[in-house]
C-alpha cells in the first residue's frame, strides 16, 4: 500500500448530522476544532434543512474552517478523486466536508450517506457524533489510544454527560436486557461515581457518540426512520459476538433532546416506541422469546398509559393499533413516522 493510501486509511471521518440545528452544530464543531486531533475528519451532513437555517450553518462553518468541500448527496460517488486530493493536501484540522442531502432521510440514512466518505478513503473506523454534543479537549486522543491497544473492540463510546447540569451522567452505554429493553450504565448519577480511567464492556451503545469499525459491524439499519437504529446496532453486534466498550476518560456533553423537537403527545410517542422495538426484536429473538416480549409489552402498556392519564379504553385501542402495525410491517419508514408525529392517535 502506497504512502497516500496509508494516509487516507488512517483518517477517521466523524459525521455530524444536522437538521435545522445550526446553533448546536456550530457549537459542536467549535468544540471539535478546539480539541486535540491528529486524524479525525469532520463531515457535516445536512438532512434537508430549511434554506435560512442551512445558510446560517454554512456561514458559521466558514468562520471555523479554512477549507470547506461542499458536495450534494448525489455527487459523493463521483468525487473520489477530489475527496482524496483535498484530504491529502490540507491539514486535517483545517478541512471540513459539507454534504447536502435533498431531504430529511432520518438518522440512519442521513449518517450512512456521510459514511460514504469512510468507504471511499478505505478507513477502518468511522464516528457518529450528535450535533447537540460538545467534546472535551482530549476526548478524541483518549479514544485513539484506546482503539490502538484494544484490537478486539469494534465499537466504542465515551462517557456521555448532560450538558446541563454538567455534573450528571446521561449514560456510559449500557446493557441489553432479555426482553427488549436496555439498562444505562451510571444513568442520572453524579459524575464522581464514574471511574476516572479504564473502560467497561457493554452490550448497548447509543448513536449519540459512536466510534465503530464499519467494515466489521456494518452501518446503521435504515429500517427505522428515527429512534431505534442504535438498539438494532447493539443487538446485531451482540448476536455476532462483537465487543463494545465505554471509555471513561473520554468525555462529551450532550444537550439531550435538542436534535429533534419533542412530540408532546404521549400516546404518539409510546406508539412509535413500541412498533419500533417490537419489529426490531422480532428480527433477533426466537419466536418464543419474542412472543413473551410482545405479551409483556402489552401487559405493561395500560400501566404506562395510566401514568400518562390515558384511560383503559384508549389503552386497548392503542394496543390493537400497535399489534396491527407490527403484524403487517417489517420497518417504520418516514411515511409512518411523519403520519404519527403529525396526528392525534
């Protein structure tokens, strides 16, 4: 392998997906720019933002980076020479790739389009970073040192703290449970309870800050428009006996909830959660295990809905709607997602 190919292969693209969130994205890029970094290449993927928001983002990026390579989503495959030339001929700290998608493709497909850069330069690793995060100065260096030593680890996450209050943990990854849920590590605890160094093997990792060997793991599934991609990714890695770790010394701060406006309709949110999860687990569980998982979900739903002041009659209707969708469908696409978000179930 020649020197240029080696140089490109050593680069780790770090994908930051943006959708009408220019303020958060620029803060994230600023923290990235100020961090220690010898081989991480920032790639902003705009997921069909409104024109005003997109223009503000471009203006802000031009104040942070000296060199910006703008590509439309349909130009990536034909721009291999340009992509390689720009990376090889510019300091890694100075360059930003900016990809414009034609519409909002959701979390998985949006990130997967950015990951084409990793495939073009043949890099072994790629990183996903939420646009509503900010990274500590040595975060990337710590991750780099970790993956250089721990060759058997295929996916890594830093310690993820809340942005506000910044002394509380959001999660350090977690563990998949047997019947379709997950348990976060150190969730909602004070940062002092987390070890200062070392790592923990985990079976659940969020897409908020995900460094992974895409050739071994594959990219994110596009079966779910929003909200289930990291759970499927974790199930897939566990099923294939691939190791995931949280590196405690590496730290990011997460403005939880900023990446998408919350739908305040509890019924809609619950419906989306359960159709996502039941379709996903059906692909990985045995028939018996999945049927028990489905039964437990339906038994718990009236309790959950009562906590949200939803009566029993509406609970029964919702369970029927969930079951009907799950039986008849194998994915939750943008059409169903937007139908639910924009309706009253």
